[in-house]
């Protein structure tokens, strides 16, 4: 056309963020030393991050999972949206019993519902039936995924507190155990290591690096760690 043309690229800074929230019975676990349940940490984290995102004009939505996928909150911006998320989180009932957690339906629902490329933040302890890694892999192919693992120190390190009754949060099954028995504590640690290894392998198969959020973490420092992890991924 005998005339030079220059194509200018303008970065789209608006982010649509979706929270996939695991509110199954296992997230109601918390130890006396921290006095914070994983559910409490989840609510504090989502509230803080949602407010940080919406203050910059971004939109946030959420999908809730209890014993099954409960409901979705469409992505919107503004302070009222954050207040709605908080209200829905606080209204989510604590289940006294539920089928074993299976995160696959939650991830599959996200793959179906979230059409536009988004930041997807999955907040869960990832104590689940196996098979969710494939759905997570499909999700991270289309979106930027941040997996946040909720943990409590006593899930891997059982102290010697004598004879106690332990209860499975999801099935309600109770078991009388003697934590003073060194052999029992060893078997507990072996089972915890095997679970951690299985979860770690699932993340590796999905190609997703998980951030850890413990009940004894400082929330601000944890969010800074996650922001640095996200920046490192985007510049890699």
C-alpha cells in the first residue's frame, strides 16, 4: 500500500478470577494449638484475595463444593460481589457426614462453566478420591491455575497426648487410639507420607505447582509468597 503501518499491542489488564472452593467436612479440621480450622483459613484467604482483585477493577466468581458441587456465583466486580462471596461462604453448612470427597466433579464443572480465559484459584486440602489430576490438567491448559493446599500441622505429625477418640470427618467413623504408642504414631506418619506423596504425584501429572497455606501461616506472608510464585511462572 506504499505506506508503513505499525501494529500496537495493548495489554489487557482486567482479570476474571474464579475461586473453586472445597468445603467438604475435612476442611473443618483444626488443632487446638492454632485455634484455626482450615475452613477459617479458606474464608480469610478468599475474602482478602477477592477484595484485592476487585479493588483493581477485576471480576471474581466462585464455585462451591460440599459433598457435591453446590452452586456457582457468576463473576462480577465491586465490593458488593465480595460481600456476597463472604455471605455465601458463611452460610455454607458444616456437614457432619458426606460421601468421600471427589474433586473431579468440581474441576469438571469449572471446565464447563468458565468460558473465558481466567485466573482459577482452587482452595482445597486435596484429600480426595483419586482421578482429579486429569481434570486439573485440562483446566490448566485453558486457564492460569493457582492451586492452594490447605493443611494443618497435626495432619502429618501426631503428638503424644495419650488415649483419644479420633473421628473421620467425612464418614463419621470413630476409633479409640493411644497416641502414646510409638508404633501407632509411626504408622500414622507413614500413612500421612504416603498420602502426601500421592497428592504430589497427582499435581506433577497435571503439570501444576501447588502453593501451601497452613492453619499456622501468616495470611499476608502467604499471599505474598503466592504472588511471587505467580510472577515466577509468568516470567519463566
